[in-house]
């Protein structure tokens, strides 16, 4: 098996078919048992997606005309990524990448020529890439403009953070153990980690490790979840006897965290429109030995699934552009389009409007996204408040994030966190 060829086929599915990186990798990994091969393929695919706009610019400089064959283009990008960003010896990177094109003789000679020309002219090509903004930042032009518009002072930092590998963050199950005790368990396994001052359940690992190496993982002592996502539960302020609704709940990290934080809930109902993703919620809860009512249904149409009983707390983790988690899902830069934002904003509005009546008077809703765009976040909440006399924003007093017109925004990389947005809305009488 040629791992570079496998990586190229995965990338081709993203570039040609619009498949997500996660889905494409999951499919090919079904037939690959070697952990070493999997790790190398994953590193190539994630790396090319992170640096795609730079690599694509350089590739076009090396070509007389654009490559129409998606598989060959993906293979050329794999070769360039190895030569620029990996510790693979140049002769091995070239020879193995050329070998991967053996079924297309014309492609073998082309890729060989491209990669050898790059090695000869690397300095000049990289300098040219640094002069072209899309290549220098390795982001699509529309996204550069959008981020610079929303966050002019922080934009460069956001671009840099988006192109870095994210940390692996754990959520300690405080219903079963303490954070200090779990840190001792990690130390016993020679796994170095740091705590987070403003999030008592979070531990940031110095280096990622396979989950099966985490002490007590199968026993539910710990889960993998970014610090920013862990903040939702504190903002929701669930109390004994509360009935809680988790909207757009999959894959269930926040659902589980709510249950861990308050075992005396009256009921937790988790809703998601995707049956396959809801299966992941079920699997996560089973591992943690937690119970919730799981509903596959459309959050924008509660009459299909709501029993008419109001909720004391609602967590709406709204569908969004996911631009705050690009470093975890770098294929977002290839798959997301400018026109998607308006469509997502309309969907968010429809869900907000639909689930607000399900909240009991005196109840609290937390609106959350993993986006950094104001259009999906503070502007969305501001418009909702203007239309609902019974809605009031509760300020978030915290040691993290930036206070906006409404809610609080975490920008990618702040305290090692993903980009995230939160707003708290209380319900009074209209």
C-alpha cells in the first residue's frame, strides 16, 4: 500500500466531491490496520488542507496550465507538502510520491518534474507565495475579507492560529473524580498536561495521545472536549429538578457535561436532526453511564417532537459556519463558501424563534456557536432581542473572551481555546 496514494485519494474526495475530511478518512481507515500508516495518512491530509491555498498557489506557478485530473493534482499537493512542511527526506518524498502515480505514466513524469523543479526553485517560489495574501495566509479570499472586517486588530493572529495544530483538551468527569486526581493519573502514565484557571474540568495535554491511552477513558473518567465548549455548562447554571433541552445536541459532548455537572435533573432532552450523529450521542452517554431522552427531530419544527411541557434551561448549540474550529477541521477552508453564511444565519434564526416558546418564564437559554463571525453571533442575538419583548440578555462576567454588543466571543487560540460564542438570554413576561 502506498500511503501517499491513499492520502491523495482522500484529498481528491474533498476537492472533487465536497466530502468532509473526517468522513473521507473514516472510510479509508476501515481497510488500514497499521496505526503508523494511519497516522502518516492523517498528517498528510490535515497538512495539505491547512496549507492548501499556499500549496495550490505554488503548484500553479510550476504548471503551464491547470491540472484537470483531481487525483494527480492531489498527489502533487501531497508531494509539495512533504517537501515544505514535513521531516521526510526530499529524495524519499519525491520517489514515493512519483511511485504513487505508477498507474498513470504521464503523471509519473509530470510529478517528478514538478517536485524536482520545486526543490531547485524553492526559495523563490516561497518568497512569491509570501507576497500573495491568499497563499501567505493560506485562507480563501472571501474568508480573509470577512475576518478582517469583523476582527481587524486580531485577524492576523486568527489566520496563524487556524493554520496550527490544535491542542488535545480533556474534560474531567467531576462526578467521578477530581481534576487533581486525574492529573496524578496522567503523571503516572508520563502524559504531561496543564490545567485551565477559569474552567475546573479542563486539562490541556502537552501532546495529543490516542484516547485508549488515557487512564480511565473507557470507565468514563474523562472525555475529549475543547475548553471553550466546556464553558457552556457553567453558563447554563442547571439546578436540581430542572428540565433541560439540548438543541442540536450531536455529538453529545455538552449533553454529557450537563448530566455530569448535575445528576439531579428532572429530565434532559437532547434533539438533533441527524440520526447517524444522534447515534454518537447514544454511544457517548453509554460510555459515561449517563441517561437522557434522545430525539431525532427538526429543531426548527418542535411541534413534531415537543410534549408541551416547558423547559427551565435550553442550550442551543446552533448550526454554524464552524469557522472557530478550522484548526480542528481544516477542510472547512476548502468546503465553506461565502454564500453559506447567510443561509446558516437564516437557519439559526428559525431555530431560535422555534425553541424560544419552549422555555419556561424565568428560564434561561444559552445560545452558542463555534463561529467567530459577528453575523452568526452578536448580530443574530441583537436582532432576536429586538423582536422579543420577553427576552433579556444576561451579561457574562468572565476571565475569557471579548464582550460584544451582545454575548461574549472567544477568538481562536485564546488560552489555547477554539473560537466560540456564547450569549445568555432570560425569559420574562412579554
